[in-house]
């Protein structure tokens, strides 16, 4: 089949069509993977803030508050 096509349209034209088909296939596979990732990410991630507004924000481990930063680091 391909040898007959190469004789009809020329070997260089067939090579160009094969390259275009490969790039086209790779593009659509990549677009599908990105679309699936967007759908999965949109399903798993929730909307809104990470904590409720009536509860205090969680403190990070090792984070210093304003009171501890105002105190001297070395006691005399």
C-alpha cells in the first residue's frame, strides 16, 4: 500500500505526509492528556479558603509570632 502511494505521489511527499500525521497525532494525544489533567484537578481541588473565617489561621511549625520576636534572643 505505501509503496504504491510513494510511486503515485512521490517519496518526498509521502514522507512529508507521514511527518505531518505524526505531529498531528502527538498534538492530539498531548491535548487529551492536558484536558484529562484539568478535569481531574478541577474535580479533586476544592474552592474557597483553606480555613474557615471564624477559626484562627493555623501556625506553621517554627514560625514566630510578634511577641516572641520582640523578646531578646539571649537572656542576660
